[in-house]
C-alpha cells in the first residue's frame, strides 16, 4: 500500500477508534470526525484540522478503499465509516493496534495492550506480540519494531501506513519529547542568564573593591 498522508492516517485511526469505543454515535458526522481527530486525549502529537482538511482526507481514504460515505433515510447529515477491516485485511484486534499506533505513535507492547484494550480485549502481552509480528511479517509490512527509548529496555513498535506522522530519525521527537526538550532548553537558558548575572555582580564587586582601595590610598597620602 502507498503511504497515507498524515491527515488521512489520523482520520482513519479516529474512525476505527470511534467505531469501537462510541458505537452508538458511529458512523461519524463530519463535525464529530473533526472533533475526534482534534481531541487532546489519546493523541500524540496533538493536531488540529478543519472540515475541509477532513473532507480531503476522506476523499483520499475513499480512493484507497479505506472509507466510505453513509447516508440514512431522513437524515440531512452525511456520515463516514472506515473500511479498514477489508482494505487492510485486518481483524478487529489488529485494527485496534493499528489505530492506537496511528493516534499515539510508537509504543511498547505493554503500552499498546493497556491502551488498545479500550477498543478490543487482549488476553496477554504475548497475544499483542503475536499480532504485531504478524502485521510486521506481511509482504507489505504494516508495523515495524524499533529500538527502546533512552532509559528503557522495552522495544517499541510503529505503524508504517504513514511514517511521516511519527518520524523516528535521530532528530525526531514525539509531542511529549518536544515539550520536554523545550522545557529543558528554557531551564538551560534561565541557568545561563543567572550565571551571567552572577558574573556581572562579581565584576562590579571587584571594581567597587578596587575603587575603595584607591580611595583609601589617596586618603593616606593626603593625611
């Protein structure tokens, strides 16, 4: 499968998620879809799209056989549903794992089991590992194992439907990592400014001490 665009990936992940978690409100109206994509919980990075962007994403997914419109008799609002099971040849549990990876980026097996369980039940970590291995072992892999994060021993897994959405290069950061880096930079800047201020104070103190010594010397000469 060709790579999805970032908005297409987020829209597909949201449609799959809501199909599992809010079945009473599914399929989704355009407004509900935009709200779901832009929600602040269970998302990394947090994004914000408008209705036009969501419609373009739906068009792209429709062209790939991954979504379609749904019309109901007597309803003036068009709704949308995913076709991930058919389009990706994935079982419900596999769809839940893919959706979690599309919505939150690379995660460990333990994180995936805990978070994807709100969509589908997983008996054990071994069950999740087996499913990930199956998705990775396809002729057109959908997931890939990554090295552990710094300070962790557990490998992570990422989705391959849209690698641009969660880049994993040496300079790539998740939203939380970027925020942490920003906080660190701010702290470092504050520390540097504080050190510079201390240096200026010491310099002034040295100058004052030198002036006092000169004054004292002049007084002794005039006495």
